[in-house]
C-alpha cells in the first residue's frame, strides 16, 4: 500500500518574520465524534478502580502476610541476603500500594521499615523489636482499618514509628554523614 506524500511546506513571509506551516498527515486519520460519545479514560479507570475496591482489603492482607513471612524467615535464618531482599520488597510493595488500597498509614509504616533496611549500617544490629514493631503495626493497621476511630490511631502509630526509626538511624549513622542527609529528608509516602 503506497502512502500519500504530505503536501509541501508552506512559508508565509512578513516584514519581520516568517511563518512556516508543515503539513499534518495525521489529519486524514482524525475522526470527529459527538460530545456525547467522548471517551473519558480517567472516568473509566476510576470506575474500574471502584469496582475493584472490594478486593483491596484482601490484597493488603496478602501483602501484609508476605511481609510477616519475610520477617519469619529472618527470625529463622538470620539476615541473609535473600531474606533481607524479600523483607525490603514486601515492605516496598506495601508502601507503594497502601494509599491506593485505602491504607495510607500502613504505607507510612512500611516506608519507615524500608528506610531502616536501606540505611542501617548492619541489619543484624538493628534492635529486633524495632523491625517487629513496624511489621506488627502494618498488620494491625490492615486488620483494624475498617473499625471506627482507627484511622487517627494508625496515623499516630505510623508517625511515632517513623520518629523512633529516625532516631535509631541517626545514632547508627552518626559516623556516616552521607546517610544522615537522606535520613533527615521528609517522608515521601502519601499522607492521609
């Protein structure tokens, strides 16, 4: 099939400038639609998301279970490279999915856990309670999210975990100034 060649370039000359108009071969494939037939991809996506929203709780429960399994592997085998990677991936996935799924406080707690994994000089020296508290908080936030008055409590819990984690990281990295700047940076997890 031979393609039609675009028309010539048009040049209009004026006293102080030129206007160059290139042919637009895409005009031939453009189709006008009635206002009533206009497709709104954002509205379609929001509708699809609303249809899936009943699944969010179960998806977050699965992600929280994956985080707990990664932590259990660390408790059993120690901080092996694979166990640490799985713990980080599970926490990172929760951090990324939590706001979309309606659990922003779980995302904040997961971000705090990710920061510990990223910035602790030696994960084996991180107080085991600090990691366990993050995982337990994420579990509780996911489990209790539908109950009244838990949103503000979950937000406060995540805020306090971040404070304790930052305090630990600043102490652990006091001899590593390149890490202190990243530790003192504000949270990037979406707020409530």
